[in-house]
């Protein structure tokens, strides 16, 4: 049986593409032996484009803001069609600086945000602690961004999976072992189990593994390891996300569920190293406890390491590739959860009209001279 579209990868990005494509009338098959067990399960779910704004990444910021704007309707639709809760938290994000140099960096960020017309409020140490009383009195200042939110990434993935099933997406629980290429065109995938899955178009949504699928042209995607922790017993500890600079190091604390707290994340260029290390856990807990001392009393319930799909400019690879029939939805680096709604919509448009929407056009591989 030939399907219109095979999506290789059943993480947040792959499922979002599959759901939106199926809604547009395409027959879609998702291939993944463990859907959601990659970067999606590690994602803290920060939806924080303003707090994460960086010089030279203005196009990515525009895409990220566009995706954030879609989030409330995206989650409402998912909850409505699946009956599942997705926990979109709209309690804002507080960036804090631990020492004088950290606060200087916050001031630079604030100046950049102001230049771009982004809403952020610079706070004194006292105002910062009034927002989040659990912060240490040593915090030297803060930056409140009311519009930066968070989502429970695991709940989002479960809802997307249910929405896909409800829209007729077929899920094949097997590993894509090779891209089939016939007469210079992608024509489906071979499964590790031995079967062929023919398709008119293949969407590559394998995250950090996107460059590893035989048959795919070389892609500028590399694994960027992140170690991340989950703790319990944090009910009422924080009202929203806290992103801290602690002696120049970044740590974030994201409340989730009724009493959970996510503390993340290391950023390591170590290839596909899957180890959770003593040093990684130590660094995260040390910095988190410096900023919110009560973290020391919480129960450490989970540690894990996964790989972000990093690219040279930290932005995703979207749309056509150099191989006809192969469409890219990968390279989301630190922004997979944030960019899930806009990616699904953009790639579904590419699949049905042959054209990416304008907001996604800067993210084709053309920007690298179309190596892929
Ligand atoms: N988006 C947060 C991270 O990649 O650690």
C-alpha cells in the first residue's frame, strides 16, 4: 500500500506534521519504534522566545514568536479533539542574575529586547523576590517576561499521538532503517523489520538522528547532548519558569504537574553520549540550589540525557531538500517544543501546496548553499 506521506520520526515535530497533513486530507504514516522517547521526553517545554532572544537570530525569533502565538489555539484544539489535558502554563518567565556579571548580561538582553520592541520588565532584587519568594536573597536582579510560557512536553506528545490516531494517521512501530531512493527521488523507507514502506513524499523528522538515516543527503545536523532532571515535592515553590544565570552558567527551573519541577539542562558537544554523569547532575543541582535553596529538599525522581538536533545557526531545517521527494522537518535544536505548532502547519502547507509559508522560507537549506 502506498501512502501519500511517510513521516520518519514520531516525536513532537513528526506528530505535529502528521496531524496537520492528515487534517488536510493526505494519507499519512508515521514510523517510529518508540514515539516520543527521544528529545521530546526530555523537553522542559519552555515556550520562551523573548527570554531566549539572541543577537543574529532575529528570523528564528520571528518564527518562534509566531509559534508561541499559535500555542493557545493549538492546545485548545488538541484538548478538544482528544479529551486529554495538555497543561499550557501562562504564568510567565522570570530571568534572574545571581551576581553582578550575571546582571550585566541580563541588562544586555533587556537592551536587545527593547530594541526589538519585545515586552520585558527589568526588576530590582526586591521586585524579583516579590515575584518568586523562593528565590535566594542573593539574587541581584531580574527580568520578567509575562508572555513567555511553558507546556508539559510529555502531555503534549500524548495528545498529539491521540490526535493523529483520531485523524487516521497510521503508526508503524518500527525503525526507519534506510531511505529508499529511486531514479534520484525519495520513494519511501525500508523498515528495520525488513518491510518496504512506499510513499510519494518522505518527511524527515528524526531530530538529532536525521543525518544518520542511510540514503539521506548529508545534513548540517549534529547531536547536542542535554542532561535534565525531574524533581517532586515542589507544589507552590515557583509560580512560573525561572531562568537563571549563575556565575555565567545557565540553569532553568520549570514547574510541571501538581508538584513537579524540571531542572535543566547541560549543553554538551559529545556526540551520541547517553550517559547521565555525576558532573552534569552536580552542576545542575548546585546552580539550581544556589538560586532556589529549597530545591535541596525536593526528591530527585528522574535523570536523563537526550540529544538536541543542533545546526550551525541554531535554527531548524524546514521544507524541500536537495533530494526530490524528501522534505525536512528537523534541526530544531533548543526549540522543538516551542516550534511544534508552526512546524506542523508549515510542512503541511508545503506538502499540500508545494510551497512553504513566508514565515518558514528563511529556514530551508538554501541558507547553507543547499548542501542537503
Ligand atoms: N530548550 C531548552 C534546552 O534545550 O535545554
